[in-house]
């Protein structure tokens, strides 16, 4: 019972952290509602499903492009994450401070809110919305692994330390490969070539909807009257 009361107290205290932001949002309620209505009237991004969590995990710890060694790096990350979860659930030797509950609650709240909004109303889930949560979860994982090394069995600390070192080396190598790889397409050049051949009555429909705004920007910058439309997942032009 004491544990339940303590957990309720920490959750109640963590809810107070959101009081001022919620009041601020309510003061902007009319503006937010108007923007919400505009967004929901026409949106072309696919609805979010639960597999977005695994995709986000892979993007943050493995990057967004393919390179040699990416699967190996993600495997190490998944193993270390498994150790963190196992420690949190089963290990009774380490003392879990009350702040840990608030820490996790604060970390996961933006992720859950973004997912619920995207899956139930507007599919606008994007990794940048939860960037603030990632450092918190990384720090929590680091502290948990340190506790595991301090209180684990004789061989387990060596396994954890070895995996951490392998992860650090692999992540540095991955960062070098990512930095040396050019991923941004020359959209401005492509738009210029298209406008050279475009005629009156033509339209531009980007294959990737995420390039829609950038293409529209370069068309407008070129003082062209050729309209730009987005292609939805169903194949319709919106």
C-alpha cells in the first residue's frame, strides 16, 4: 500500500508540471481550434499505426539511411534496451528513487500524446516532436546500465560493458558514414529543369509528398504560375 501511495503522489506531482502549459494552451484555444479545423479539412499524410514506435527507435539510433553495419548497430541497441527493461522490471537489488517515475512519465508523455493525436485525429506524427524525450530516455538507460554493472552478477557487468563499448565504436563509425553520404536531392535543380519544359496548363505533382512544400517554394521563387499539387497515398491529387 505504501508503494501505491508513493506512486500516486509522484504521478500527482508530475501532473502539476503540465498545469501551466495546459493553461497556456487554453488561452490560445480559439486560434488552436481554427488551425485544427483547417488541418483536418485537407490532409494527405497516412494515419499513424503502432509500428511508428519501432520506426522512430530505429531512426534515432540507426539513422535514416542505409549503410554497412546498421543492422549490427541496431541489434546492440536492442540488446542494451532489453537489459534496461529487465533491470527495471525484475531487479530488486537496486533502489529505484521516486523521481524515476516522474522521469519516465515526463519522457513518455509527449510520445504518447503525439501518437494518440496522429492515430485518432490528424496524422501529423513526426520524429522532431519527440526530440526532447530522447535525451531523457538515453540518460535513464545509461543510469540503469550503470546500476546493472554495480549490482549485477559476476559475469553480467563484463557483458554490459563490452556491449556498451561495441555500441560506442559502432555508432562513431555509423556517424562517419552518414556524414559522408549525401541524402538531400537537388530539388531546386530538378524544379528548374521541369519549369524549362513546362507549358501553359501543366501541373507539377511531386512523387514524395514530403517534398511538396519545398517544390512549391522553388516554383514560386522562379515566378512561375505552374500549380503544384500533392499526391496522396491513395493516388489522388489533393
